């Protein structure tokens, strides 16, 4: 999978221009071929420069965000979910303060990028052909969709 410009710079999709500039400098320093003496890192530097060029330009960034959204949508949700990464509900933790299952986003690393309540699980769960259930969840930061698999717990059986 191709990484986004945000991933290249290790940023969230809602980051500020200052954060982009800072991340760019840091990434560039740590990836410079002269510094780590590795030819392959020049590819990395190109990616970093390309990412910076797009993200530091308000208009280019806007267009890029739009294309990302389309790309993420296209990656599966409007279908059977094929092509989405599978996750288990076991990888989420339950946050009692907001009564929701939470997980950091594997793509943008947004804290609790994924979160949903038991009600959401019950409403949107789809029975899989073989065993267990699945729901689709979307990252609130980068709009990544993924599939969350879980078994039918006893408490759901009356629903
Ligand atoms: Zn995300």
C-alpha cells in the first residue's frame, strides 16, 4: 500500500503548517544520505520533499485531501469490505469514561482514531458467512476504513 504524504512525514491529517515544517526538517535530517550513508534513502528524501511540497501549499493540500478521501472510500467500504484490513475487537480497549471501544489508528496513529459504542456494534454488525460478526469502522482523523471482527458474546444473543 502506498503511504500518504501525512504518513511520510509522520503527521495527522489535521496538522498545522508549523507542524508540517517541523516534521519536514526533522525527517529530512534523519533521512539524509550523507548522514546515514545509505543510497536507498535518497528515495526516501524524494518522498519527503514531494510530501512537503504538497502539504505546505494550501491549495495543493486541499486537493490532496480530497483525493485521499476518495481513495480511502474507494478502498472498500462501498462494497463488501473486501480489501479492508481486518482487525479483531480484542485489539480495541474499552474506555469506561465514554463507554466506547477505542483503538489508535494504525495508519495515521491518531489517538483513539477508532471508537464506537456497544450500540453501534449491535446496530451495524453484519453476520459473516462462517463465524462471528463484523462491523466497518472509520478513523475520525484520516478517514481510513477497516473491518472489525468479533464473536457473538452471550449478552448479544437476545438482541
Ligand atoms: Zn487515522
